[in-house]
C-alpha cells in the first residue's frame, strides 16, 4: 500500500494548526505520522522554523509521534536540527528525546477516527491482598506529610480528566513509621487513609507490585487517551505529562527544569523507587474504564506518594 504524500497532507495540517489548541493537533497528526513516507516527513521537519508558528508546532508534534513509533531517531540529522531549534525556542517538547526511552517500551499509542479516541485506558490488573501479609505489616503506622510534593505536578497525567471530563483526582503523601518494601506497602494500603479507599475494607482492596516502566506507561495511557468525555493530551503532550507525573512521584526534577533534567535522570530516580498499582470496590472508584491508582515508595523506603484518579461517562 502506498504511503500518503506529505505535500498533500500539509495544507490540512496547517489549517488545523492555525485553529486548534496545540495539544489537540495530535488527533490530526497521529495517522500521517505513522503512515506517511519517512523521508518526506523528515524533510518537512527540517523545513519548520519558529518563524512559521503553525508549521513549527506541527513539526514538534510529528517528531514526537515518529519517535514513539521508532520511525525516526538520534541518527536523523533532520530530527537533530529540529530538536535544537525547539530547544532554542524553549518549546516544552524540547525536553523530550526523539527516541522512545526503555521505560516507555512497548509504547501504547492512542488511535483516532473522526477525531474520537478509539480505545480506553486499560487499567493494570490488580490482585487480592494476602491476609497473612497484611497482618505481618500491622506494626507499620502512617501519617500524612505536607509540603513534600507539588500535587499539580503529580497529577499532570490525569489533570485533563478533571478539566475536560467528570474526573476526580486524589494526591497525598505519607510518612511510614519504619522502612518497608513494595510488599509491605501493599499490605499497609488501607492504613494510608486515602479517600479513594474509604469504605472498601481489606477484602475489597486489590493491589500489585509494578515497576517504573509499567507505571510510566499507565501514566502515558491516562494522559494521552484522556477520560470519558475528552480526547486527552494526545501522544506528544501526553508523553510530557506522563514524565512530569513520574518525576514528581519519584522526587526527581521534572523534564526541562534547571539544572537540566533529562528523562534518563528521571528514570534513574524512578527505578530506585518501589511502585504499586491499586484499586478498590469503593464509592470513589467508578470501575468503568477510567481508573488509576498508583503508589511510589521513594528510595528512603518511608516516603509514599499516592495518585488516584477516576472518571465516568
């Protein structure tokens, strides 16, 4: 099957770029970025400069779309030149690499048809907790800690659920009475005092130990696909929001801050944390298709950052 010509697609892209919000352009660029001829796309990227804002914004989005699809990478001179121009212009997407990071693989990209998201956020499969393990961790007490995190940064990946749909988000930080591991955190889950778990009880709370990559990919799905009544941030800005949430939960500097924080430095910090995904049969969680529950146990093994989100149609 022949690939669509970039020259034929560009006028439509530019019309969208001039009329739509930058984060919404991904709805229109996803298919061409995955289907158009790679050499032609690279040439189009190379022609984009900040003197043409609409074309420049499109190029920034397409670069991220191609990177996540492994259709372009650091060996591309066109990509390197565009990335440098984006950095010079202080574009937010310049803080992201133009190749998928190992934690992002396998990449689960949103798909669209007629401007609508074609699949839902797929929650991580959680498991009932072991009553014996819960009893063994009964000596761990918790207290809520304030001023440890920026709640807006932690919730970056799911903020669009609230702003554009019916979403509800909870962000809290806790200090444990003694160091523990991921299994101990799972056992102590219902002692954290999270609003999203009120009324659930031990038997109705499920959790699973995950790694930093699974956490990042869950954040990316939530950010890029959105909630019940919105299209999300799409791939490029969804990727940025996911890394921002991961950084805030892990205690790392967010991408693009000074001193310069790369996704590599965020990943290194995140991989020193223990991560848990959770859910519950509670009045807070809607348990339809848009639910997220994540815990970061930071490297001191006593600081816990919780992020929970739910939405409904």
